C-alpha cells in the first residue's frame, strides 16, 4: 500500500502539479479495498472539491499507476476500477451486484506453471474470475 506522502513525492519528481484535488484523490484511494471506479471517486470528492473534473481523476490515477502506487483494473468492460493493493492477487467480480473482491493467489506457482510451456519470464499476471457472490447467489 502507498502513502499520500509517497504520492506527493512522485508527482513532484515527475513534474506534475501537486494540487488539492490530486491530494484528495490519493487520500481517497489510500488503504481502500473496495476497488472504486473513476466515476465513484469523482462523485465522492466533488462536493468538497467543486472544481474537480473527471479528467483530473483519470490523469491522477494514471500517474499513480505509473508510479506503481495503484493498479488499474479492466475487470469490467464498461469502466475501470482502481486497486491500491499492488501485491500479486486476483479479482472476482459478481455479475449481478458488480462487487469486486480480492482473491489470494500464488504467483510463484503461476510462473512455475508457465515454464512448462517454454515461458522464460512473466512480467505481469492478471486473473479475473466472474460469477455470483454469496450474497447474490439464489441457492
């Protein structure tokens, strides 16, 4: 997990402006486990930051992803979600309620499995699983 102080340092190093809106976006993402979308962050932050634009949310999260502070998830084809947990893990999305849950996974096992197919190195692993969560299941 990242800290807001680390985020501010990265903005400064990259030459990006350190604005109150960017700091608010970083604070909003710090420590979250619910995988918010850009639209969700925008709605949450807009009342306290009336000049905030959706473009600022996207540009700030892009900077954060480039600094390895967050992961940008494409698990939902209609929007992107953000994950401050950059440790290797998979994601489950409920097809009914659209909730996204973290799934632990053994990346070393995936790398070992890849070697069985002449894969010399693995740069990234994205695991997306879809189904129904326990709350939405009609069993």
